[in-house]
C-alpha cells in the first residue's frame, strides 16, 4: 500500500520477495535446506505463527523487511493494518486469515510453498479483502502448487494525483532549489 509505505513504496516488491524466498519450494537437503521445509521446522520448534499473534509481529521476528528502519516500520504498519481488512475466509479478518492459513499449511504433512503477492484494492469493495487461495500455480514457470496470499494495496493518493507529495507532506510547500555554484576557470 503506497498509502502506508509513502516514499518507500518502491521497496514493496522486494519485501514480498523476501517473504516468497523464505516460504519458497524446498531446494534440497543439507547446504540447500531452506524455504517452506525450514519454515515448517521453525514453526514446529518456535511457534512463530499462532492464533492471536499479529502477522506483522511474526514477520518482524523473521526479520523480513527492508534494511532501513524507516521502510521497515512503514512495512510493519502496512502489515499491521491487515486486521482492518476482511478476508475471503469466513469470519476472519485479513490478519487472522493469513495467520490461520500459515499455521494450517506449516502443520500439514506436506506443506505447500507460499506465494505472497498484492492486488489493487481500488477495483471495488471485494478487492479490499485479503485474498487467500489454498492451492494454485501462481508462477507459470514453476509447476508447483502454492498457498497464495494476496494483500490489498493502493497507491498514496497524493502521489497518484501527480503532486509528488505523500500524506505527510501534502499541503506543505517544497523547498526552493539552491542555485548552482558558478564554475571557476
């Protein structure tokens, strides 16, 4: 949500990528152990995801965010806001639906890799929901089923309007450009 990420909205894709790598298909054993198999083992040992714990807190524990505090904190605000969104899972808000789906998937005998993506929430009322698909092939060049979690996002309205301002600077005047120093010859 450019709205939450402000000037860090260009980093949303890389943060989704971090989640996708962390929950990726298994690559093998020993030195290539990781992805969803490792997440299932970590979930069993540490219960990283559990009912009542916000998804954003679990993501924080896994250190899956930007490498600067400003972008990281905006990302956690975005994830923390998912509780205000409905989901396509009956009786669960967006945050609860994500956590419940991850808990169920990671506890299964053969957990599916998880693919995190986003969708445009401006398309209508139902598009404002967190969308979870229990089994799909979201990546055409990887012939595997995934659990797919799609987050509703929209741009920062001020940026979308072409003002170049975000909500924190809307209405404020921009500093005047400094004159270029004259070159000496």
